[in-house]
C-alpha cells in the first residue's frame, strides 16, 4: 500500500507540473507514473491512457486543493475550479471523443460522475470521481457502501472444527464444480451454479470452498432484495459487477423467498441474464433465463453412514449404538452434529441426552409450520383389536430399526424411494386415530405435528407447494412424525382438469405424493373416508390400519380406562355403559362433562352424571335419544 501511495504522490506532482506548464508557468515537466491501484483499474476495465489521465486529474482535485486554481486558469474562468472533458483533452495527449461515451469505461462502470446542469454541454460539465474509486486508487479497498446494506460476507467460521465442514459426498460436489469452472476463464461468462437440496449450510460451504480455489471471496444476497426500479437496478447491477473486479468476489443468491412469476422473480431473472461473474444460486424452482448456461447440482445432507461416522468421531468414546440410533433418526450436517456434541460438554453423553438435544435443535424449524401435539397417551390407553395394535407396534419397530435394516443390512443401496414409513389410519371420528399417533410418538420419543390444512393449502397458485416444501424440509432434519388429519381433503382423488386451477391442484397433489414417499420419517394420515383417498396414493403406503367402531366389549374397556385414578367414583354399571353406541372420542367427552357435574355437586361421580352427559352428547351430535338407553335401574 505504501508503494501505491508513494507512486500516487509522484504522479500527482507530475500532473501538477504539466498543468502549470500548460498555464504558462516555467517549470520542469515531470513524468507521470501510473500508481499500481490505477493500473489495476486500467487492466480490469480496459482504460486507455487518456482515461487513466482523466481519472488521475479527478483524483488530484480531491487530494490537492491547489489544483482547482490551475483548472480555473486553464479554462479561463475563475468559477471553473473543476475538471472537465475539455480540460482533459487540452492537458493529455491523443484526445478522443470516445472517452465521453456512456458505453465506454469511465461512464459505463461509473468510475466518475458527470455533473450536468441546465444546458451545459457534456464537454464542459464538471467531472467528479466516484468515492469508491477514489478510495481504491488511494489504497482503501472496501465494499461499496451502496451495496453494504444488501450484501453480506459469507466467510468461514473462525472456530476450528473437529469435523470437516463437508462430508466426503459433499466434498465430491465441490471438486466437481471446480473441475467444470477450470475449463472456463474467470473473465469470461461463467455458468450459473444452481445448488438444489435442503442442506443450506453445506451449499454455502461448497460455494466457499469453490471460490477459495479461485482466490475469491463469497458474498451473499437475498434474491427478493434486488432493486426492481430500472434506475436502481441498473446502478445495483453495475456496482456489483464493479465490486466483482475490485474485490475478486463471487455471489451467493438465496432464492428461498422468491416465487417464480412474482415481481422479485422477474427481477432476479433479469439480474441473472446480465451477470457474467461467478454466481451460485441457492434455488428450488427458480426459472433461469434462456441466455445463460446453468449447472444444477443437488446438495443433500451427509449420507446416514457419513453421519454415523461423524457421531463416532465427535463422541470420543464407545457409545454403543448411539451413533447408529442418532444417524438413523436425525438428518443433520457435520456442523450441527459437532455443535450438539459440544453442548453436551466433556462428560460422555448418554444416548437419551443426545436424542433430546437433537429434538430441541430441530424443533423450532417446524413449530411455525404445524401444530405440535403434547403426547401423553400410552399403550394402556389404547382400546383396539389385537391385530390393529400389532400393526401399530410394527410401525414403531420399523422406525426404530431402520438404521440396521437400511444401512447395516444394505437395503438403502437397493432402494431409490420409499425409505420412510407412511401409514393411513382410517375410521370414523373418535375411534382413536389421533391417540394412536400420540402413543407411537411417545414410544419413539419423537415430536408429533398435526398438519393444519388451512395453513398449508393456499388459494394462490404455487403457494401450497411452497408451504409443503418448507414443511417437509423442516421435518426431514428431526425425523418428526407428521400427522395429516382429515387427509382425504388433501390426499383425495385427483380431479379432472377443467381449468388452470385444476391443473395446478393436481400438480400439487403429485408433489405431495412424491414428498410423502421420499420422506425419511414417519408420516401418518388420518381419514374418515378411506374410499375418498386417491388409490395411487394408497398403493404407496406401507401400512393401512382400520380403526373400527368399538364393539360393546371394547366400549366397556374404554369406560373403565377413561376415568383417572384420582377421580372419586360411585357405583358404575360398565355393562350398561358398554351398550351405549358411542366412539372412544365421545366417551372421553362424556367423562369430562360428567366429572364437572359431580364436582359442582360435591359428590363422587355416579351413573346419573354420566347418563346426563350422554344425553347432552347425543343432542350435540344430533342423534335421536332413546329414553330406555338412559334409564338405569341401579342394579350392577
């Protein structure tokens, strides 16, 4: 930097002597050397000697106040204390009209500004060097302040990790990109590197590794922030391209909030069509401009085997089955695995402690997309036929043992899809579908999320798919159990295409079918209308469990289990109660209402309270009331 400043000072002295000589003073005209920073600008932007001289003249006016008087003398007007193209053509050799053109470097790259006013011709208009360029020539090379509010550096963490930031499979992707770019010159138009997949952290790290290979730094930009107005867009575009040269930068654009066809989507396409630098696109469905080459690469989380090896490395002790259990349930990258292990401290953590930390780590990403249910039900609360209970237990074992079957026994290498577990719970409302999902979640110690269809299905075309994508991407990391209630309304039979909305609705259903099948966790769909569910979807389910309307025998069991042990009970006729034609859900509601009646009267809960609550439940459901059912003779 000192060399640049010394050469710049010498160059300004030489320029002053030339101006003095032009003004008629008797001086020795000194040489005007080119400062290294100015030479770099010249190489980057293909400046002619005249254009270099014009920039140096503008620099001189900013750094040497005495220069303004020389400018005024040479232009024959005491008020013209500024440089102009006319003055530059008089001072420097080989003047050229091209230097004034907006298509030539000085104005195209906004290296200087022409302060036009009124009818003053371009030739005589004041010239002012851009602040960023002035700072660069004087030795300060920082990101232009006009971009600082939009761009952010994506620098690597200073903490030295125990694990490599990328897994071997992800490192291979970075090497593949480098090989592609090495066949292109960085000064030429480069292909857009479109990074697909759900591992945002790995995508950024891959981009960092690639740009570091080529001696560049990486900056990030949220795609929806690119200015839309023509003048602001043009300035942003030019300033960014200029920074690419001055700071040797590459750009990483996050397009997760950019909808195709939206204003921000159109502006993004415009930017991509004009930018020729090294650019990474963190993208899902972004429509790329036809005039740009693009390389689309999917970046997934480390494979389950890689995650297992990572857990083995960071735990630093014999953890038994912990690495296998954690890697088969949670889908984490190496940074997340190391962070979780670090939180546990120096002591050897137990599997349950690690498991709970993984749950806490992944929970917030889902809580704003679906309703998390607090699970309390256990196997003892379920009243179902033995066959259905056996199927529920099979689901639990398949989730629990998938690491062994898929990875240790090699099934993952043979299957491209269907590695998750999808089940349909079919039956009338109140027959225990939600409770069964709670029992499974409690047994597996996993979060259970009920999908609120009103927050997922959107009347605007394309929004539903976006919401579903966010939902599944978030669920994948923690292996959460997704519970789609009233699934027939979302997974119903695809409609005949009559208009564009039907076509997009069917596309969204197809997308949903694909994500359900590819989901590595457990997805449970509950429906009251099994026949309304699309057959194409039913074929892709691993389990279909029917929840029958409870028989009198099962209803008796439900009545015996519905009352907490702390509740004071009088004489109850469970055989009589079992004859009442009710579902488990209705029995639960009746039990609650009857308990409140007993509490109000300060008594133990008796048959009279229950039968009164039954009457109210029948009215609520719009069912006919048969008085004979609600009469009890007091004999048990």
